[in-house]
C-alpha cells in the first residue's frame, strides 16, 4: 500500500467496552455465560472421580469424570450453597459437601442428605446445577447455559466451524502439557484478543520474534496468509530463539506445516498457535473489565515428553519473552484508554482482523 493512497480508518470499540463495569456485566450474560468457553486440556481427567475446578468469569465450575463420561457442575451445594470442591484431584464414589455432608453422584444427582429424607428435598433441587461440556482434540469447553445452547443448536462443532479441518494434520489429541505459563494481565480480555489478531505491533514490540519470522514485520504485519501458515526465515522452522529444535516435526504434517507457523482464535477466550513440533494453547480468564488471567499450556508429543532428556526450556523461554512483551503493551493500551479524553481509537488497514472483535460483540447483541 502506497502512503499516498487514501486510507479510511475504522473506529475501534468505545472506551466503555474496555473499562465500564456495566458493560462487562452485559458481556458476562451475553458471552461468558452463554457461549462455549475454553476450559483447558482434558489431560488429568481420564479416570473416574478425577476433577478440576475452573473459573468462568466469576462462576466456579467442577469438571469431573464419571464412568459414562465428563460432567460439568456449578460448584455449590443445593442445601446451603457451600463450595463443594477446589483445585484438582480425585474423589471416590461421590461429591460430598464439606459443610453438612450432602452427597452427590458424579453426574450431579443427590444421593444422600443426612437426617433429612431425600424425598423431602424439592425435586428441582435434587441435583447440582449442570453446565454443558464437550471436547475437541483434547481441548475442553464448557457452556453455562446448556438449555439455551441446545434450543439454538449451538454445538461446539458449530462454534469451531472449519478450524478442525484446517488443523487436521496436527496430532492435537495426542499431545501432552510439557510446561504451563501463568500470567495476571492488567488489561481487558478484548485488548488481548485484538493484539493477538494483528501483527502491526510486531516490529516494534517483538524484535526477537521478527528475527525468527521476518514476515511478521513486512508490510506493517499485513498480507499474512494464515491459512497456509507464516514462513520463518531461512533455516528456521519453529518458535525458539534460533528457530530450530532437536525435536522432530509432528508426523503427518504437510511440507508447509513443517516450516510455517499457524494460528487460530476461537472467541471468546481461546488462542491457539501451532509450530511444527509444539503447540501453545492460551486460555483467557476474564477477572473484570481491566484484569485477565492467562494460562499458556505448551504442548508436545507424548513420546518427546517421555524422553529422559526432554527439556521444554527452549520453547518456554521464547514464549515467555514474547508473551510478556505482549502483556506489557496490552497493559499500556488499557492504561491509556482510562483517560476521560479517550472515546475510541482506530484500526489501520493491516488491522482488519481486529475488527472481528467488533463483529463478534455485535453478533452477541452488544
């Protein structure tokens, strides 16, 4: 694009979308509590009784494995509201309330209410509140409004669209977590997604990354062919400081995928970056309009992790550097937008993908 061309800049979302508590409350209702929300890997939940507690925008959810499959329950007792479980671990036979020992089957049915006949409990309260849970290639998603989702036909498969087809050659279901990076970022969740969705910032914010992937800084980070993948510099083929690794590329990748980087964004909270021999899976956990917790799982082949000499440091150190550069600039954006003089910003032409966040919010009635 020549500088002399007439460029029309699109307006960004307004200030209230990033700072206003009332706007965030509407997002909770319309998005986090009414969309498929990425909840992490299924790893560790293989055996009956295995559970993990996750937070979905302030709602505590139990993910638990029963003989017939996974279940998701809101994490409170129907008696007096006590939290039932915390963290992760395993239970034997039932979920027992620590307060008055009411017990629930792994599928949520009330089994026992000491000194209170079970038939005395109102029928609608004889089970834990349920959420929907589904799995794609080892990634778990929950939906806090399962009845609405069913009525509208909003399955996880429909939400994923063509993504599974685009990533069909990556052995995602067989990968294991080799390292987990955790962050607390002082920025709105949408600021983080917008940043992920463009590379206009890459030349200035990520010099080390651009040495490995020079395409990220050409044309202002525009004209990137994400469907085919982004090429590395000559001699480089993965996301490490020198662009190489002793680990072999995943078997079954095509020639492009062995030397190019791919990425997917699944609204509202899942960022997925794929290299030839590892995958970075980001889960965003909004804590409010100006704070987001981020979990970054670095996934490798199970055979690689089983090797005595396995070391994820080359990948983890590089991703941690790039991540912290991103989070720092996102926090700077968040801080700047706090000014009363800020009403909205602008998207440059090479940031067209960032407009997706506006379209996504509009599709949810916001």
